[in-house]
C-alpha cells in the first residue's frame, strides 16, 4: 500500500514481539475478481513459493517458503510453514515481498526486479503520466522467489550507488548512458544497484528510457523516489507517486541481502497548495512499517536506509526535513548498532555524523552519506570532445557514482568514482600557473578531497620535500570560481547551461605555495587519508618567474 494512504482496520496476530504480522488462516475468504470494491474482504492472501522452473507461476510440486516477510507498506506478514500470508485488504495498495537473503526475485521485461503487485481494481485518479491503471486482482497474490547464488551468500556485497540521475530530456538520458553506464558495462563486479531519487527531472515519460539504460548493468536495481519523480498534477500527497509506483513498485519497502537489510523510504512529502510544494519527512504508515519491520531484525544487523532528501538540514536554520519526524525515526533506530543512512538531493557531496543536536542518541554517532549527483550540476557546463557536459557540482565535486561494499559482518566501505575517470582520481587540485619569485607567499594550492570529512588528514609537499599539513577552509572551490569567471567574460554561450555558481565546499583544503625557490617549475604533491580507502594522492605544478618593476 502506498504509505500515503489511510489504512483499513486490521486483525493483528503477533508472530514476533512487537511485530504487527499475521499468516493467512486456514479458511481465509479470498476476494473474487468480480466482487465490488465496497464488498471486498478485509484480507489479501497469497503464497510465497520457490519458482523452481522460473516460469513466473506456481506449478504443482513447487513448495511454499516459510518465514518470508510480505508487506503492504504498513503492516508486515510472515509466511507460515506452507508459504501462506495474509494482510489487511484494500482497493489502493501495493503488496510486496521483502526479498530474503537466501533468495532472488525475478526481473520483468524492463530489467527491473519484480517483487510487488498492485491492488488497484478501480485504478488511480487520471494523471498526466498515467498513474496506475485499473486491473483485475488475482484471488491469490503469489510471489515466486529464485535461489540466490552461493557466492552472493558468502562474499562481500558490492553495490553501485547513483544519486540524482535527473535527465530533463532524451539528450540527458544519452549523457547518462555514455558518461555513467557505458563505462561500467562488462567492467564491474557489483551485485546490486541503487538510485537515490530524482530518476528523472519531472518528465515521467523518460522512465522507460532510463530503465533501458540502467538495465545494461545487469544487476537488480532499487529505486528511491525523489521530488522530481512526483505527479505534480496530483491533488494530494497520497496520489503524488502513482506513476512512479506503476513503474517501480512500492515507494517504501525493504530488501534483504546476507550482509545487510536495506530500507527504502519515500521522504518527499508533497504539499500541492503550499510553497515550497514539498518538505522532507515521513508519514504515519511509514513509521508503522519501520516499527514492524525493524522488530524482525537482530539489533546488530547492518541496516542501510536510503531516502532522497537528507535527514540533516544542509542550510543551517532552514528545516528541510521535519525535525519531529527525524527524532521519531532515530528513536526507532536507537537500539540498532549498525545503521548507515544514504541520501542525495543536494547535488553536493558530504558526510554527516548525527548526534544529540539532530536527535540521535545512540551509542555512536550515526553516519549519513549524502552522495554526489550522477548528473552533477544537472548536466550543465562546457562539453568535452565527446560532447558530454562537464557537470561539476557547486561544491567542486565532479559528477560520478559511488560504491558501497558491505562485508558479511556488516562492516562497510565507501568510495566515489568520478565519471569516466581512472580509478583513484579522488582529489581535485587548483594552483596558480605562475608566481613571481620572491613575492609574498599569499597564494596557495587548494585540494578538493571529494570524500573528505572535517577530520580528514590532508598534507602537501613541494619538490619532494617535507610533508606539511593543509588547512581545511570553508569556501568555494577556486577551480569552479574560475569556470564561473570564464562564463561571465565569454561573449557567447560556452554550453547549453553554464556551470553552477560555486558554493562553499565542506571538503576543501589549502596550503601556501613557497615563492623563495629557484626559477622554473615546481611539483606539488598532495595526499589525503581516506577513512576507507587509505592514502589517496594527486599532483600539480606551478612555475616561478622573475619580474621587473
């Protein structure tokens, strides 16, 4: 069920402490395809089974699977020994299986994982991009699962993380394909993928084109809803993701791998009659789902929560995510010892560590990775020789994608990969090309450490000399400022959309350049010590010249 919808009264049979879950009774009354909506029974029932021959339907001899979780986005049911489940019924809901660690789900013709079924016998309201059409409801909502590979169960999980692909047009879809996806096809070892919202930029007709491209990566792909994925002609928050749900299934759901449990949350609360027209937050049904689902997990299991709008407020003093909702979420998560938050939306990149000031009261600070955008600054900037825009974000981070690796014990590592760049390009450097020998040393080299944090150790040296510390500075990246100046002074447009105005970067360091060296070229080496990837390095050169007054 959409977590935006009101829930019908339910019958609760507690199978786990604190879990609102129930199995299908022996004599459950099943809905008929011809039953009027108003007379539909109060339960939806079905069977989760092992699809041994992979034909997408349950055949004789294919056994039901016990202990599998099924949900409508609010309640969680757990299958009995025969694979049966029961959930509160309704006429506008999406029922989904929570993929268990030891199994896989089939993929549809579009390459997307199919782990859900809509229950919309009367269809949705008429919307520009279609919403969810009316359709008959099977007497039994069954889900077939496939066995997962042995390697997937025993090895570390490597996954690709894309923030904000956000194409406005088919031209942008082409950039996405050539800049992000094509360089990965046949060259990656990921087993799962995640797009953290804004799959498109308002034109929902682009979904099939994006799905065709993403499917080339050949792995199950999870999608988070973003503020540019809304049906903006919807008259309520409840109806604002109906087209997204038609394509991608539930907007709030869970997915389990041996190494971690993933929870995807729609945290874009649509307010059609307000300005701004959305705010970050959660709804009552989502809290019900979180409460029920988290109760099924061991407290020490790795939990990864993915949502589009950050849980922190990027602009101090401006509440972009409702504080009361964040505090309720953090209360539910408090006893879980391995939690990672992943968000996007800002078209910047940063790490945020939640504490008491944001309502987190766990034993250790809570890490949120706000991943940089795959589209960077909305596919803007000067095009290169391949006709692809520069797309550097306003904090100086190039567009690209992230990697998340989770070990069997739940420990994780992150790294960021710049689009079409060689591995290891993790630092952007800027320095003057030439300085006067003997000038006052007021000029510096700047290092934009794309995955840098406030406590990251960054050092530099000149001509192989002694390593010296660089100082973290909160200011715009001068390399992007130079691009802004080039756009300002150009007599003609340099690209379709110019690069964004440089904004303060949270991961920028500075070191003073000496001017008392010999005339000629000098090499500057910079190294940063990444929390997960260890020492990272980059180099740049500047020149000293004599000058007459």
